[in-house]
C-alpha cells in the first residue's frame, strides 16, 4: 500500500510482532476497533487526504502501527479478509494476513473512518493538526486548500479536490494549480498527472467568479481575470515534463480546452467532454482555438467550440483528442499500472523528448493564448456575456 513499507529482518521479530498486536488493544489511541465509531463513515475524499498525510509523516510509526494501517487500508478498499491464509513459511504475509483478518466484518466505511482517525492521531503526535483541512505535498510541505498534491512512484499527482462542487475552478484554485505545476516542474518526479476527486473530473469555471466585482468594476474584473488566465495557460505551455490527464468523469470548459496541451489523455468510459462557451456568451481559451482544429479538424472542432457539442469518451478518442478509453470497472487499476511503468523510464530522456516535440509550436501557443485572453477580456465586459451568465444562474435557481 502507498506510504507503508513492512520490512522484517528476522523470523524472531515476527513472533514479537504477533504478541505486540495483542498488546495494541490495550492502547486506546491505537487499538483495533470492532464497535461502530460515533464518527462512522469517512468520505472517500477524507480517506485520500489521510493517505496523503500518511506519506508526509516525518517519523516512522513502527511496524506494529504499520500493520494496523495496512489492515485498515485493506478493509477500507477490499472489505473483510477473504483471501487464503499464507503458508507457514511466508512469515511476513502471515502477519499481515492476521492483522487484516482480526478486523472481522467491520464495514468499509467504518474502516475508512478508523484509518483517518489513526492517521490523524499520528499527525497530531508530531505536532500537526489532526484535521485534514489542507493537503500537503510529501516533498515540499506546500499546503493546498483546493488540491491534493502527492508524489509517489516517480509520479506527481495533482488532484482537483472540490468534489461537492464538481471540482469547479475558483480563482484560488487557479493560483494553486499554477503553484502545483511550478512545484512539479522542479521536483524529482518523472510524470505529472491531473485527475479529479469524486465523480467529476472538472466542471469548468466556478461561475461565482463572475459575481465578485472588485472596486474597479467589471473592467477591472475582466483585466484581472485575463491576467490570471494567461498565466494559468502559460504554466501548461511551458511545463517541461510529460503531462497526463486521467479523466475520471465529466469534463467541462477550460478543463477540456487545456487538454490540447497534455501529452497523454486517458479517460473512463463514463467521461464526457463539453465546451459550452457560446451558451455563456464567451469564447474559447486554453489554446483550443489552435489545438482542437489541429487535432480533430476544423469542422469537428467547430461543433465543440462554436456549437457546444458534448463528446462521449469514445467519440473523443475517435477524433484523436483522447489517447485511450478504459472500462469504468478497471479504469484506475489499468491506468495507474501503465503510468507507474512509464515513470520508470529515464526522466531526462522523457523530458527532453517532450520539449523537442513541443518546441516547434511553443511560440505560436503563447501567441494564441494572448489572442484568446484578449478576446475573452472583451467578452466578459459585454452585455451579451453578462445576460448569458445571469440567465444561467436564473435557470439553475429554478431547478
């Protein structure tokens, strides 16, 4: 499991561990619970945050606690232990199996909660907060409010983490993604992967961004928004390492247009791709006015960017926008197995090769970004855009 290494140097240590597991039940903060917790049922997002916080621990919690973490992880992700008992000579496997089996039939929801509680107690023991309010990257310690950023197996993963809002992008989120990309460009990882928490990959811009009018009025808002968008897209254009999108669900707006700047796009069969700009009185961004016609041809790109056509994952793959589509049931396992293998490739070779592929059009992409932003700054100040956005909110309020 991620972040937990179980290494035992000799068989005598295993005997000692077995007896230690029994003693753990007398330690209130670390015992295996079999009764329902009053905070039963941590969410999947809280569970993912706990995994991230585990990897950021400064001190080794010891093999006994690692066994408990392992058992709770297995119970959370697979349910009660139903695998055959390892043979007597498989000492490590038998101790791990015993730990998992000891949890009995507690539910996966309860196991997730116990896992989160245990990781929280370990973080608190090191002087940190036991509440998973902000995710921390295991390498830099940078805190993010809207992202989960982790580095493991030579892969930096940037996960959009507003599942209750379908991972809609706020102004704060834009700035955090820019910072996360800058961090990933400088760390020791080989690949950088974007994905989303929950059922959505990303629902595009959080339209409440358009309701926060600064003192300078709509013009100031438009100029500030344009500057941020230009900087955001530039971060993708200039990113030096292979960039992969793991599209786990529906994708809308800028989360779709920016995909033309990625190197690989893997999608679940339930993913969709939608760019409803003209519905909202706006225009294309993310360099899609250049990348989409290049990828799929002008006519098909126009269906998306002008006439708001939503593509299924299969259609996006047929048009060359998506690298490969996977069944929902095996999506995560197949994609991550493949990415972990890719991350074993020589990092400098990958990075230099990617930069060669992109170098011939880099200046053009920056020019396209500037032109798209200039058009959008005008659009955001227009009555047509204002009326379209207000109509959207009124329609949403009636639902």
